[in-house]
């Protein structure tokens, strides 16, 4: 079988990160607090992470060396607004420098406004459970766009509202560690309102070519036993509860189950691209889900299921009809044993579909603070030694870099990185 292929024109390849996972620093965020409460499995501290706040030039130099074309980064709300309404102008200056430096290397920026971390003052007001949270968040967004809007023309408003809401309010794994369906739905509802408000505010402030979307974590859900009615019902329900409802309402403003009513929900179109974070598939047994058992898995036990990326991209494109950005796709692989193949398989699936996929941001550039899993899980193209802060590109990074230059996989790349035996 001929394994070579050329990527489509119009697709740019890049990497994604999140500020709280790489920057380091004691920022009085809910994740600094979660660490202090002993909630990180391996005891590691987000204040260490990658020291990217200081070392950003070094990291960007490395991105440029790896030929990265586009970069999805986030900004840290807790640093920018350490007390309610009191902004730290030096932090805006820092991000301006960072964005300038990226652009000086020809790297396009996609800016995420919220990626799982909150300032403690906001968390203490109830975070996104607070019915006023969309208004508070809009205030922050307006300030950011006033400060950085000249330099940025692509935004992700909220990262994975579904993962945030379920991890923090249903599974109890993210701060504040609640376990309540009612609260989960409230938080989902408020996050959709945040997105809609941010979408409108950015367009109101930045006329012209600014593009705005959000990044949804979209999984493939399948009944474990397709013959079982309960598994089929469970599967539909879970898909709707986790992603179907929140995505439909975020994109169209039309409220559907399980979301609650809010005044922001008015019929409209609230996306300029469809942002998809794709990782894996869930098999549903009644009202529980788990990874498929007889399959290949990553270090965290997530099934490796490349076909799923095409499935979700095609499903969402047919529903919402806009260019697709793969805002995240990657895997935990500490030995770098299957990451190169993972990238090949997922890009191949995307390539075989007719959907216009314009961006692919690999998750992630460098090993980082993996939320409650701490420093153990390794998603990076670049390996990090946390003690020395030394960065070392893995083989998969070298492959990715060559794929970017050649805009595809030729025989040379395949022989070198994929068919090594
Ligand atoms: C999140 C990232 C996270 C990754 C791997 C995504 O859900 O957006 O922040 O590191 O998954 O777990």
C-alpha cells in the first residue's frame, strides 16, 4: 500500500498550549489553590511547569526551528487581573512581547481567552456557577481585546466548556471539586453565555477580518453492545449531555437539552470556524462509559482511534458548515513510541475527508502540567526535564517538522520515522 500523501492546500500545521500548563508562577489561580489543597495526583506544582513565562523566547525559537506555522496559546486571567477590576499592565506588555516575537518568526497566533484556570477572586465569587459570570467574563474579554486586539485576529473564547464543567462539577477532579449534575448544567449554561457574549464583544470591537470560535472537546460515543437498547439510549443521552447540547446552543444560540434558559440565547451564528479538540472514543454501557478494551491505548488508557477525527469533523461540518480548526489533537506517550504514527494516522484521516480543515494544532508543543495528573503524563512533541528545564525535541517533533516543510508524508519521512523495523 502506498503510504505517501500530500496534505491539502490551505491547511496550516501548528501546536497548541495553555498558559496555566506551561507558564509557571504563583498566580493565585484556582490551580495554585488546588495544588495547595493536595489535589494533584503526583504532588507536582503548577508554579513550576515549564517556566515558559520567563523562557518564552527560547520556546518560540524552538518552534521556529521546528517550522511551526501557527500557534494556539492562552493568556492567564489570574495574572492579568489579579484583583477584581485591577489589571496588571505589565502582564499585557509581556503578552504583547510574546505575540510580537511569535509574529516576527512568521508564526500565526490563535489566542484562547479561557483555558480551565480562574483567578481566585473569581472562583470565590462562585466561578462559572455565578449567574453574573458571563458579564464578568465579558469585561475581561473586552479589556484583553482593547489591549491586544491590534495584534491578534483569531480567538478561541472558551476551551472545552464541556470538559471544564464535567471535570469541575460532576467528576470532582478539577477545582472546585463538586459532584452535582445540577451544577454541571448551570456551569455549562453560563459558559455558553460567556462564549456568546465574547463572540459578540470581539466582533463589535474589531471590525474586519477577526475570526472567533471556541474549542469543543468532541468525542465519538458508541454503544458498547449495539444490540442493547439500554446501551443505545445511554449513548445518545451521554452524547447530548456532554457535547450535543452545549455545542448546538453555543453555535446557534438556540437552547436545547440539557441547558437552562439565559437571556443571551438568541438565534444567531456564533462561530467563524468550528473548533474541535479530538482525542478518543467512548464506549457506552448503559449510563457509564469507558475505553474500548480490545484496542490500542495511550499511556492514560485512552483508545487510539484515528477514524474518529474524520467522523466528528464530518458530522460537525455537515451541521454547522464552516471551516474546521482542529484546535487540539495529541496523545500521552512518555516513550514517544507511537506519537509519530498517531500524527500520521490522524492527518491521513483528515486528508481523506472533503471537509475544509484549515488548521491543525497538535496538542502539545512541550510536556506540561497535565492538570490533576501533574507532570507524569507526557503529551509533548518536545520532552521537558522539569528539574533542569532542558527542552529536547522528540523524534515525533522532528518528523512533524519535516511534514510541515514538505506539506505531506513522502517516502523519506515514512522510512525514517514510521517504518523503522
Ligand atoms: C485540554 C488540555 C489537556 C489535554 C490532555 C484537553 O482536554 O484542553 O488542556 O492537557 O486535553 O488531557
